[in-house]
C-alpha cells in the first residue's frame, strides 16, 4: 500500500509542477502580449507592423491565444493515456514472449 501511495504522490507532484509551469508560461505570454499590444495600438516605434492596430484587434488576438492555450491543456490526459497503453503493451509482450512452463521439453 505504501508503494502505491508513493507512486500516486509522485505523480501528483509532477502533475502539479507541470500545470504550474504551464500556467506560468501562459500568463507570461499574456502579459507580453498586452505589453506589445499597447505599443502597437499606441503607434509606438516598437511595433514593427505596417498596419494600424485598434484595441479591438489586440483583444481579438488575446482571446484567440487564451482559448488556444487552454486547448493544449486537454492534451495532457491524452498523453497520459498513451503512456499507460505503452506500459500495458510492454507487460503484454513480456507475457507473450516468455517461455512457457508447460511447454514440452525439447529432446524428449
């Protein structure tokens, strides 16, 4: 029971760190987008685009990135399912390839 508890605890720690890292990167990208978007709307020299941006354009881009990044969060359970399938396949191939105890002896 302790081994199972250790595995679940370690998996939860890794999942928490991964989720926290994802949100940190996501919010850093949002803050950079808002910073850069305000410079583009204001017509600053930092914005290299040739067109004039409106606040609506900046908001549309922000929400497009926001929705798209949350869709990446749905990728994690699928990756975990694929890894679980790979572990199960490894055990299955071990059972298939092992030598049977009930197999007739060679040479008799």
